């Protein structure tokens, strides 16, 4: 379980298909400091298992399905990725409950500076709008953000300068993909209500 509060941006060293799985090698400074093999790390919001590490980097194996359903296929050497270690029972809950299981790949429609802040509009796949509510939570590439506008399957968020400075969003452009995880509690409520209504 994660909170959507990014600890640092790592930089992709390599990302390639191996004999058994896709292999992602990421350079990082903070996160490897107390990590061990088998730990869960959110990489752009996707929960991945550490299969190797040293003082300055992390290695992950990815399933073919993970690459197909997320924005990982757009990663190149030098790409920035958001990193967050799994939360501990005594940690602060600064964002919202984020499972690290990506629901959909969204596409950036508008990304522009407005005053001191940045406005980001993302289009999710058809039907995903039911998971979005005004002032609700959404994780974009693992970043806990507040939904400012909902327009069908598209939604917008506002980004403060700090978010731009410490996450990978500073290198995103319109047309680019972002990993989306909708609010976990909302998805459970939807499931329970649907079961009660016999849907």
C-alpha cells in the first residue's frame, strides 16, 4: 500500500525485454538506501518488486501485461520515474490509499502553465469517468492529486510548483501517457452498490 506522495524521481538506466521478463533498471539516491530484495516500490504508481539493487540503483522485472497496460512502453534511458516505498504502519498518510495497481492508461490533452501553477487535463479510456468525482482523489503516475474538473471520461487537476519540481510531470507533454489509479474506496463502494442492485 502506498500514499501517492512521491519520495524522489529516479532516472531510467535501461528498459528492455529479457529472456524471462522485461527488465527495468533505475538510478536513484534515496529509495535504495534501505531497500531489500523482494520489497515493493511504486514506480510511476505501479507496484513493482525489487529483484536487485545497489547503493545507487534498483532493478525490477515486469510482466508483458504490465508493459502493455501502462505507460512503461514509453520509457527510454534518461526518462524520469516517480518512486515511492510502501507505507509503514507508523507513517503519515499524506495522500490517499494507493494500491499500486494501475486501472488505465490516460492521455494528456492539455498541460500548460497558468500563473504560478500548472493545469493538467487527462483523458481516460471510455467508461472510466464513473470513477471520477469533483474534489475526489486520483493517482497520476503514482502522484496523489485532487480532481478539479470532470468532463465525461476526461478530468483536470492543478499542480503546485512543488509537485512540478519533485515529480516526473515536469517532462510530460500533451499526447503522452500517464498511469491512472482511481480512488480505491470509491471502487469498493461501486462494487458493493452494483452487487446490491443486482448488476
